[in-house]
């Protein structure tokens, strides 16, 4: 296993570690006030995040040392298990309700969020199933539709929690895999329009989602209600300037900006480290995306290519949703910023995905580093 790690993309590992380390520092800076007020310890959230990073890095190393092709055989079991856990969320006594949402399963002191596991399972399942369906990938009802029914079931169960943000992330990641799997253009167009229409309908069909949409377009119409959080984010962003107020000197984290250490941690980064800090974070994410795409392009087998695409774009879509909400360009969905926001289960699952991506990078033959690999499948018609 250690011999395999020597062949992996060390730059990719370095970027992941930088993001986690930077996130740990910013979680402490953004949460010291609320930690002291609620728990009598300014480092309360820091200690919990540090523990999550240590556990996540252990998971990362195990995933990086496990040949990614093993997941192809486990794909049906992972999806079945995910569906089972999603159903358990709605069973009284097992499902845990917080803030009018049922997204967790509690067994004693252990609390698990099944939707985080589902994001992983669906990426693996879609990469595996569309690799197997290459001989009839151009036949919609035989080669394309059946896995989409499974995705639809997972999407609806996640939506009922309710968690439109996570459900949308699963759609986006699976959509990226479909885009690279060799489907006909008209099938892709049909699926894209269907997904867009479904998400649009669901966004407007519930009153609380509609209020979020209205508040994000003009938060000052409800400055003390649904628009309050976004307005405070604007204050944080506008007061940072180019170099910021300095690490730890945020004013907004002092009970003005809700969820400063989670969903809106980037606003605190902007306030304390300024535009320069934001550019550094964006540069790290852009580097991760480039390294992930390069891994996908150069991986010799289709399953590895599709798996790398799904992992890379799920994490990037998550970052886009969070940054868009923080800046007022997208509605607030409650999606954390990957590697940086406070949150144990999300962080550990993301590090697992990164471990799989690192493992994939270790199987790239040396002659493939000319960047000419193609998303060929068996027919070799579609290129990346």
C-alpha cells in the first residue's frame, strides 16, 4: 500500500491538506466568541473540528490505499444500504429531528447523516453502472433510464427530510458523470431540461424555499427576517478590504452573523483576510479542480474516469453553492464549504472521496502524462 502511495499525485494531497489546515484555523477564528458564550470554551468548535480532521485523515489514508476498482463490485450494496438508511431517518425513535428537519439517525451517542453517505454511494453507483452499460449506452430505455430511477428515489427521500441542497448536489454530480459517459446529445438535453424543471418546481413549491428565493434576490425587503443573514454577510465582505482586518478581528462573528463557523465561514474569511484571503481559497479550489480533472483524463479505465469526475465535480459544486449563497448570487441552501466549514460528518465523507481520488491518481501509467487520454469507453467516441 505504501508503495502505491508513492505513485499518487502528491500535489493533490498537498492541496487537500492545505484546505483542511486553513479550515481548522478559520473555524477557531470564526467560533471563539460563540464557543465561549455557549460552552465556556472559546476553542470548543476548534477541538471538535480537529478531532474530525484526525479521523477524516485516517479515513483518507485507508481510502488512498484501497484499490478504487473494489468499489465497482460494491456499488449495488452501497446503494441498497443508502436507501435503507434514508428510510430509517423517518422512523420515530431512530430518526433525529433538528430545526424541523429529519436528516440524522441516532444510535446512542452516535449520530449519522445518511444523505452524506448517499452522495458517495450514488457517485460510485453511477460510475459503475454506466461503465457496464457502454455496449448499449445510446439506447435510452435500456442503457440510460434504469439507474435514473434509483437516483430519483434517493433524490425524493433526501428532499423529504427536507434537504434540497444535498439532493441538488447528488443530481449535479451524477449529471457530470452522465455528461462524460457517452450519452447521445439529445438524451443529455432531455435529462438536463427535466432536472432543471424538477428542481425549479420543488424550489417554488414549498413556502419556506420560496421565501429563501425572494430574500436572496432582495434581502433588504426583510432585513430582520429571512434577509438578515445575507445582509450581515454583505457587511462582513464589504468591511474586509483587500488585506482584511486581521485574523481573529471579525466583528460579524460576535453574534451578528448566524452560522459564522459553518455555512457563512467564507464571509468571516473575507472580513478578516480580505480579498487576498478569498483569492487564496479560490486558488486552492481551482487547483483541486484542475488536479481532479487531470486525474480523470489520464486514468486508463472508464470506471476510474467517471468516478474521478463525480468526486471532483461534487466537491466543486458544493463549493459553488456555498460561495454563491454567501455572496448573494444563489439562494441559501445550508451547504457547507468543503474542508473549511465546521462539520464532522461532511468533512470525513469529503476526505474519504479525496482518498479515493488520490488512489485513482496512483494507477495512472507514466506514459499517460501526455494528457491525451480520452473518455472512450468501449466505443471510443467520446473524448474528455
